[in-house]
C-alpha cells in the first residue's frame, strides 16, 4: 500500500514536471512560503523547547484550579468487552466474570477485545441501553453480527462526576506546554529585536 502510494506519487510528479508545473510562479511562491514557515518553526522549536519544563506539580495545580473543565457531561462506563462466535463460550465468560471460577481448560483473555471508557451516545444502541441500565456488573451475551458480546462493567461514572487526573494529565500537559511555548517564543522574538 505504501509502495503503491509512492509509485503513484512518482508517476504524477513526473507528469507534472513534463507539463512544466515546476516552473509555475504561483507554485514556486507557495513552496517558498511553506519552506520559510518550516525553517522558522524548526528554529523556534529548537531555541525554545529546552527552556520549557512542565512539572507534575504544575499539572496537579492546573487540574485543581480548573476542575470544572474535567466534569463529566454525561454518564460513562469503564468496561472490558469480550467477543466470541460461540454462545457456549460466551456463557462461560459470563460465568467466570460473575463467579471468578474458570474451568481449568478455559481462558477468557483470548476473547478480550478491548478495555475502554464509553459514553451512552457513542456506543451501538443495541449495547448502550443494556449497559447503562444494568444493575449487574456483567452484561451479555448479546448477539450482533454473528458474534456474542459480553461486557464486564469495571466502573460506573455519573453525569457531573469528575474525570481523574490520571486520565487528563496528558491533555493538561499539552495545554501548559503550548502556553509556555507561546511565552518562550515571544521572549525569543523580543530578544532578537534588540
């Protein structure tokens, strides 16, 4: 696929050269502007990146001071999602999840499809209603598209609850880094003007 894309690009590029697109003044200006922007952004990154340090304490303080930004707007579940094409196996997964007893010949890890946070409106309607209205920690088996789905609800979060710092620390880091990057860029530009 990657090779096909490269071959396609090469063929198209050669045809464009043949038709003198490489001499088009508008394209040459756009190329020069792009290159100038690339050089400037690379220079800024190299000159400022080493001066930007975001600490865990800064992330924690940001989280505390802006906690309402991290409040859930809707219910959310943290689930394990198992799938199998065999109803007997699906029932064995349910049995294990409910009792934590497993037939020595069985293992359920090979059926684990994913572990995710899910929101009601972003999950297939067939699953969403059952998952979000269930009083049990295990939902299923539910047949869909020739597969049986079993869900293990690890955690339920109510609308209005707060997303934990561990789940948003990367997002906060990016925000703080971007803010510090702008400050460092402005300082650099000011120092070069003098």
